[in-house]
């Protein structure tokens, strides 16, 4: 093709037809520009196609991570709600039904109210996206904003989890004097019944119970908010045009 145009140009020059030559030259320039533009367009299309493929891979990984995080959230919500219920039940019985509170009830309620767990999300893909500066690859603006705020939303959860862990440790340390845990090995009650009066009048212990209950309830609200946020992100991944 280039040789063809070169022959035409040489023919025009030899015929000394200057005006025709200029028209031809302009036409040739236009064709070259059009060719460059087409090449650029094809290159851009290929690049966009590659980016779309990469985005699809990231979105697939994100969805898998979010689904695993939802499972983890369901677990900690149940665990935290159980701790809140048991510690509230024990505190209520101490204050309102102390005489009817049996050793078996004290053992079971105390054991259940000392548990503590934390939310462990799957963050491999989201950390890769944020850490490697690939957030702009996510084309859905709302999803991009939610991914960017992922860690900030977790900070509040981590703060309350830290408080909860400290409360649980302090509560366990404080109440350990009322129990001999090795008794369970010999099918005996762990609660030391001769300390019943001290146990029932221990306001420091019931203060811990109140704080554990309050912290657990707050944590569960934060967990549920995070669960809703994850549902929203999964929906945006499945329906990017929403």
C-alpha cells in the first residue's frame, strides 16, 4: 500500500502537476491520521478489555471474601448475643432471685458469660486492591466508596472488641475466686458454695456484668451494620448498574 501511494506521488511530481500533488499530499496525511486514530482506538479497546477482565477477577474474589466474612459475622453475632443474654440472666437472678439460684445455674451461666470472640473477616482481595492502589479499577463509584471505607468502618468494631476483651479478662480474673475449675474433671460443681454470700453481694462483679452486657449489645449493632454493608457490596457486584 505504501509503495502504491509512493508511485502515485512520483507520477504526479514528474507530470509537474503541483496542485494535484498538494491535494494528494493532504489526502495522504488524512489517511495516515485516520490510520493512527484507528490504531489508537483498537489499542484503547484492548486495554479496556484487559481492565474489564481484571476488574471481573477482582470482583469475583471480593464477592467470595465478602461471603466468607458474612459467615464469620453470623458466628460472632450469635456468640456475642449469647454472652449478652447469659450475663444479663445471671445478673438479673443475682439481684432478683438470689435464693432460688442453684449451683448448677451459677456454673452454667458464669461459664457462658465469660466467652469472648472477635470478627475475623476475609480481606485478602480488598487489602490487595487498596494496598496496591488498584481501587480505580473498580468502575462502580458506590462500590468503590464502600471499599475505600472498609477499614474505617472496622476501626469502631476493633475498639469495642478491645474493650470487650479487657472486660472479659478482668471479669474472669475477678470471679475466679468463686470457682475451682478442676472440679469439672471429677464431675463436681466448679462453684464454691461456701462463698455464695460473698458472690451474691459482689457489686464489682455485677458491675462487670453490666459493662459486658452493654459492650456486647453495642458490638452486635456494629456487626449487624457491617453485615448490611457487606450485603450492599455483594448486591453492587452482582448488579453493577444499580
